[in-house]
């Protein structure tokens, strides 16, 4: 059975003190209320909080993620953070290829592929984000575009390496807009992505890969989205900043 995830992306929100409160609320609620052994909760928090938060999490149900990394192990890359550094403070997951990084920081598929390699080489798990713009969807090129993102950043991997990647499909038009893809739209794209993985790696490998949906997931729509056969959970922005909502999302799996 594929692993299911409720992954939060705090983005550039919360002071350290506010973050500590949110973290402890989420960990306590998840510990008390979320009893599905196949679901794992991930919190993607700002870099300065990682070292302390990995130590504060006293739950096997919750892990801390970084929201980005640099692919080089060390060197003259002012302001950047390597996977080795993340690993040294106990981080287990790294979100990469988020549309905000692609758009505002010009990250290419090739650069994201380098990050995938660096993360896997250190034994951490990449949460690889992909997704189309509204214009691409309206032009009918969304399936090809998102499959292309997978091809460009993941298809150099061996089957063994690919199975360590978590994919997050996040239509850009649904991120932070309050407009969610319908459960049918999410399922349609997830199935196409899984078929695309199967075309290169075979169905058995493709069936092992967790594909999360992201884009205005909330406590009110998570049950329907997560009940789709190819939707293995969510990457959650805004609603991950509210402990009650995010815990409810983590309890929304069938
Ligand atoms: C995100 O940024 O990954 C995201 C899905 O944000 P939101 O849930 O706020 O749409």
C-alpha cells in the first residue's frame, strides 16, 4: 500500500515563537487524534527553525521538511543551504521545485534535477513539485507540460532511486487562490502522471510512488480529494498555518 502524506508548507510565515506554538499544537493534536499508521505528517518550515524543530518533534508521526536546498555540498554560494547542512540538523524531507521557486527564482527543470540527486545522495526524501499554469490548462497542453516536468527532472533516476521520491502535483492556478482543482481534475492528472511513470519504469514501480495534490487544500475538501484512487495526500500551504485545520486534513484519509 502506498504511503499517504499530509505535508504542510509554511512558506515565509510565522516568527520563531509563533512557529514553536504552531508546531507543538500540531504535534499534540496529531499524536492524540491521528491514528492511521499509513499516514505521515510533514511540516515544511523556514530554514532558521529547522535545527530546533527537528529536536522538538516528539512524534514518530511527524517529520520536519526544508522548503528548498542547493544541490552543491558546500562552497561559494552565498545565502544558500546544502543538503548536507539540512541532514546535519535532522531534516528528513526537502520540498523542491515549488512553483514559487520556479517563478520568482528562475529555477529550471535541470537545476531541480540536480537537487533531486543531491537529496537522494544524502538519504533524504525529495518532495518534488510540478504543475501547470492556467494558460497552459486552457491551451490544453497541461498533461504534456507536467509529464515533461517529470521527464526532465526525474527520468534520469534508476527505478530504485525514483521510488524514494514523493511527487506533489500543484496546479499553479489553485495555489493560494482558494480555487481547488476538482477531485476529478486532480484524479485525472494524478492518473496521467502515474501512467507516465509506468511508461518508463513499469506499473509496479509507478504504483509505489506517492503523488500528493496541492492547491487550496483545506479541511473542507481534503476528504473528497484524498478519496481519489491516485491521490495520496496533500501538500498544504495556507491551511497548514492553522493547527486545527491541518490536523483535520491529516485525518481526512479513507
Ligand atoms: C502550496 O504553496 O504548496 C500550496 C498548495 O498553497 P495553498 O494550499 O495555500 O494553495
